[in-house]
C-alpha cells in the first residue's frame, strides 16, 4: 500500500507539460503610449517567461542587456526618435530559453497638442486666490502644479483625460499642466 502514493506521484510528474508558450511582454514607459512628435523618448518595458528570457528585440535590434539574459523577469530600455507625423507602431519580439518566440505590436499615439487649462471660477481671499477648474487633454493629463516664485507645488490628481482641480495660490502664480507625451500648458493666475 505504501507504493501507491509514490507511483501516483511518479505518474503525475511525468505528465508535466512542455513549455510552448512565448514570453509575455509589456511597456512601462511611455505611460499611456503617448509621445510628442519629433522628440527622443526613453522606452522601458519588461518580459516574463518561466523558462527564462534570452532575447528581446525591437525592430530587429537586440535591446536586452547582457546581464539580464536567462532571467525569468527581465527589464529592457531603449531610446527612440518619434516621427513628426504619422502613426508609430513598435514591434516587440522576445525569445525564451526553450526557443519559443513571441511578438507584440504596441501602437504609440503622436500627441502634439498641449493640455487645456479651463478656469471655471476664481475667488480672492486676502493675498491668495482660490482657483476652481479642470485640465483636459486628448490622451491623458500626467500632472498639474502651481508654480509660485520658481517653486512647484504639485496637485494630487488622478491621471485621466480630464481632471478637476482646486488650487490656492498667491498673486503672480501660474498653473502648469503636462500631458502624458510631455506637452506643457501654462496659465497665469490673476
């Protein structure tokens, strides 16, 4: 009777499936896939495979650092010159230690339009202004800050296409908004 569990374990271990799945890939930067036309940008991503990733290529060029090869989870980065117009699609290719190859097409959005700062209401209280409004963008608003005297105070806002804000600022301050592609808009506070 003691041999039955061992026989069962031996049979179960021989049923292990071979690795036929390609590596999984994804991009971390640029956030939201938005890029400003004509700019050089840093692209960063990852690849994962249980048997180990041995290569990552973009447009046929190897981008995996030598010390990363063979690891299950690898991080890669490279620089890219965005075109001034048209559509950009990155072709990511990865290979695992078992020879399985996978590819992923990642579209990048060319975003030349800066975000739009809409001031809906301004209240004055002593030497401070209380400004109510929203920032809109065609892709995503990355951050909004109040700049006063060369000092930036970021507003804690979600990263969405339209964000509502309330800011308190002294006279002469400016609202600064930056979208996911790095386009910037500035509006003076009266």
